[in-house]
């Protein structure tokens, strides 16, 4: 397969775009799907990454115990055929699928499941050092994982945890081969082995990740022979590649190009609403945004309607807080901050700050970041119009994440960010809780702390009553909106474009890219 792919793809699908040159027409290899990704993946180890860009590859190489049902955020069986939950909600017992092997030939069983979660959660595990595991927060309630027998695994939780099954379906719950981790150690992320519909072939940095069909897949072999994920950071280059035939699928289409693709019979545009929030992290610890009035002033200063209607051309709505409206069972009455420059100026005057200096981190691209450079420039202009002095620093996505995730103190006052999520618990719990500061392994890069929010989040994740959870998250939305630790900007409707040759392609509310059922003429 490697030899077949390399000869075909080298001849047909690598379209080089020289500076200022028009793309050359190309045709991708038959039955090989070429996907234009927004960035280079950080790793192919699902436990060590956080970006949807990486997850779009990983869900095709790995399976979890459960997965999201097609077109929904409901959980259905995957590597686990069934499960039981104890009356107190603290014990989950999974019956595993028999006869499944990892791509390296090793056996999938209860001991493999135990290895995966112990590796992430136990500091004395012999392969804990192959981390760090930034989203292991999702499983913080797991006290022990026990292999009852080869096909039965038990999870003991410290307390009832409502999002547990949903978190297992998220990519951090994907199951890796213990044998491959033991063989490759810290290099496992370049040598992945799962049980999914496609097997890893190669990763050429900044060029492509290649996976081939797993003929023995437990859920039936895929139609596609192989999938190639090409990192093309610049959105204009991705569009040019799509037009030239160098890729078959393009994710996160720039709003300017949606209409063009929609009106061309050679392409098909897919759209799907899902839980997404685009925001600006504000440094609440040091600098001008340590004052709530200055944070609120920033929210009044920025014209979010212009951002979503003009920059994003109606592909998003204005965000009111950290809970996306896609979770419609959270009945929040909070309205977005209005665009009110005079109110912003009054708040700055009340705070006693004049021409506050702001360093603003902007990324070139990344998962769910939409049009980050243009949006950053528009935000900068709006802030400066009311009296802020904003200096932008722009970074490539993985470099950007490395700077932002370690916390903004001593570096910046503000940073763009976007999250796609699977439960209303995830984003606020990982980014706004007092115990989620960067030095504790969380993503609270702006150092926001409110004990009332902390208590509400803990109560909501222990509740098994969705109506009660909805009320608690509505309270979180209201408090966080008023405290304004973020610049609340947009909730996006995701999109992608495919060539007419591609069949069976669907976007998912989870923002994952499931290619098992995709065909190519």
C-alpha cells in the first residue's frame, strides 16, 4: 500500500503552490480521499492532544468504548457492546466486543482498557511519562479501572459524574495499543496503533499523514482504500488547492468562498450546527483586564454583529457566554453584550485607566478559529476606537497553543481561542474553574476565579437530572457573562466542501470527521 500510494500521490496529488503562481490542475488518486486540514497535527496519540484538527484524523484510526451516534451527541456502543451503571452512578461495567485486534496485531481486551486509563491517570504508571495528558481532566472522577475478565472492565468513580459516557465518546477516550506504547514510548505519537477503520501508514511533517483501509475492521471495512490528510495552513491556499483538484475535502471553508462552492456543480457544501464558542481569553490576574470594568468595556467595545455578519458572513451567531446555544436544554436568558462604545469609554473612565496597553495573541489558523487574523484585526480596531492601545502578536497554531496554554501572565493580556465541545460541562470546567489553572494542568489561561462558579460546576457534573443541570449551567452563564473573563464573540456553524466525486460525507455535531462510510467515484 505504501508503494502504491507514494507513486500515485506523488504523481497526481501534491500540487505545489509557488508564491504568486496559479495552481496547476491535478487529480487525486482513485479511491484515495485527500483531506485539506487547517494545520499540522501535534501528535497522533489521542491522549496527548487537544485540537479538533488532530481529532479529525484520530477518530479514523482509533475507537473508544462508546462513540457518538451518527448526527447526534447521543452515545452508542463501539468497542463496548453494552454497559451497566450502578444505582448510585459510581460504577460503570462494560462488556467488551470479542475478536478485536489492534492494527499491530495485539489483542484488545479489558487489560488494554485498564492500561489506557491508568496511563493517563496514575502518576506511578510506567508509561505516565509518555504524556502529558491535558484532557485527562475529563476522567478526574475515575478512582480505579478493574479488568474483571478479558471481556469485562469496570470503572469505579469517586462520585456520580453525569458527563462520563459523553467524555468516553470524546477523542480523549479513544483506545491506543498498549503494545505500541510499550514499544515506542514517547515516540508513540508518531507510531500510532488503534482498532479503527483506517491504519497508520506514514507521517511526513508539514506534508501529509496517510492512513489505509483496515480490511479486518470489526464494523466492516471502509470503501476508501486510503485517506491522506494534508496540512494547508493558509485558507486561500486551501481554496486554491480545492479548485485545482489537489484535495477532495476541505474543512472550515472561509465565508468568502462558501457561495462560490455552493454555486458550482463540481462541489458540494456541507454545514452542521454544533457546540462551538469563539472568544478572547482576558488576563484577569495582571494588567488592565484584572479590573472587571475594563473587561466589560472590551465586550461593549467590540462590534460582534459586524464580526459574525460581515467577517464571518452569517456563518455564526453572537456569543453571550461560555455555554453554546447548541445545548438548547440550558435555558439561559443571558443576552450578548451590545455594541456600545460610549458605555465602554465610561467604564474605562470609571476604572481610572487611560489608554490601557494590551498585548493580543492572534493565531494564523487552527481548529474552529474561523478567520482569526481578520477577526483579530477587527477586534484590535474596535478596542482602539474606545481608547485601548492594542499590539497584536501572531503565531502559527501549535506555537500559539504552546504559549497560550501555559498561561498569559508575563506574556500577554488577551488571546484568541475557540473550543468545540460535547457537553456544557467541558469548556467551563477546563477553562474557568479555579482548580483549572495552567500550573494544575488546566486551560484557565486567564486565571479567572469565582468560588460560586466553581461550586455550580461541581454540582452540575454530579447531577443525573438534566433539567437540574440545565438550571445550574444557566446560572454559570449569567455569572460568567457579568464577570467577563472573556471577550465573548461567536458561536459557529461548521462547514466543509467536497468534490462531486465524494459520496456519503457528513459533518457531525461533535465536529469530528468520520470517514468510515465515505466513498469516492
